[in-house]
């Protein structure tokens, strides 16, 4: 703590380039703070990567624009893909399939 700024709060966390050049003890404590706050909670969003063809992307964009015209807001691509997978699963399990 600087004697000229005796607020009792201690020194602020280093930011920018100064945060890269810290002794090992300070770096480990800073990393623990970051990892504790970034833990996933139940119901949080899952990140995944998906590659789609041009044709499927065109279909999703068309569906998004129709949805935007009807409801006045955008529909996320992940919601379209999620709904399509659910419908595919229902169709696959139905109609004479042994997996019900």
C-alpha cells in the first residue's frame, strides 16, 4: 500500500501488461479468483461448435427472417438447430420403430 494513499484497501490488481509480469504467488491467487467466478452453474449455456452446409444455413436464415417478420424479433440459430434435433429424434423414434 502506498503511504500517500492510505485508504486501507490495499493495492489494486494489476491490469494489462503489468499483470503478465508478477511473482508466482500473485499470479496463482489471481487465477484462482478468475476460475472460481467462471464455474458453470446448472442451467447455464453450453458452448459447442457446429459446421453446417450452405444449404442448411440458407434454410436457417430463411426461417429466421420469416420468424422475425411474424414476431418482430430474431430467433437464434441455436434454437432452430435444437428444435430440428428434437423433431428429428421424435420422427426417428415414431412410426413402427422399436425405440419408443
